[in-house]
C-alpha cells in the first residue's frame, strides 16, 4: 500500500524556512516555491512511500527458461544505471551515480528494465550510499532468489563537493555482496567484480 507524503506540511515547512532565511515568501518569485518544492519532494522521495517488499512486488517481473538449468555460473550484469539520491545527513544531492547490478540466475531471470526501476526507486529515498547498495541487493534477492548478487555503486555527494570540505571530483565507490554463494566463494566474488568493471 503506497503511503501518502504530507505535501501540505512540506509546503508550510518550506514557507517557514524562507522566513527563517529572512526572505519574503509572498514576493513574486517565491509565492509558488513551497508548492513547487512539495511537488518535487513527492517525485524525488517517491521511494519513501513504498517498502522493499512492495518494490519487489511492483517490479518483480521474472521469467523461467529451461536453458537456465544448464548454466549455474553465468552472470547477468546490468551496467551503469544512472540514478539520483539525497543524503540523509544534509538532504544534499548525490549525483553522477552509476549503479551496476550483477547476479547469477537460479531458476528465474528478472526483466532487465525492472533492475533499473528498482535502483531508481531505492535512490528516491533519504539515503546513505552504502544502504542504496544493500536495499537494491535485498530486493533483487527477493525477486530472483539468486544466491549470488553484487551491487557496485559510484557517485558524488554534493555535501562533500559543494559545501563543507568542498573536494570536487571526489567519487565514492561501494560494493555490496549478497547471497550464500557470494559469501562462500571468494573466486566468484572476484570474477563478478572483474566482469562488472
Ligand atoms: N558513509 C557515508 N557517509 C555519508 C554519506 N553521505 C554523507 N555522508 C557523511 O556524513 C557525515 C556527517 O558528518 P557530521 O560531522 O555529522 O556532519 P558535518 O559537520 O556537516 O560534516 P562535514 O561534511 O565534514 O562538514 C559526513 O562525513 C558526510 O560526508 C553516505 O552516503 N555514506
Ligand atoms: Zn551529506
């Protein structure tokens, strides 16, 4: 069940912020700003209205194919999915984010676009980069029942490039492994990472 975002409360809060900044929320350029921001939040935080189970259910289109019985070690890799997110510490934009998802199909394969939809929706939450990887891996595992999943993410955090320490061009890379085979087989982890890069 999709949760509703309280847009009226967001509008009031943004108006308060404009006043706190010493500006006039009634002036022409700002009159519609609280409404615009509330609408933008509804869009960019849509993932906060859904649980991981719901995302798995909505974007869980899978197929079964006899050919899959023959190949227990053939990775599927969906590379460089661009997403945006917002860091939960500063509400600052994470940008130039590229997500690569690899998994070993067991009996089911997931529709390729669904992987991108899952990554996109997980990004639309107040996040940590590490948690984006964990949540994508968890949802892909729920949908595919795969025993070997890896999520590689690289991205820039505006809270680190445009404020504070201001180190432009710094990128952060996170790697998330999930599943029994990934835990147990270090060769598989290495092979997978090599293929993803
Ligand atoms: N691990 C991790 N840290 C993050 C992420 N996004 C932001 N941060 C960090 O969260 C930390 C928050 O630190 P604080 O000391 O509480 O906040 P701050 O005073 O604004 O820190 P500075 O950014 O160093 O100015 C900072 O080091 C951020 O770089 C993320 O996705 N993962
Ligand atoms: Zn931040």
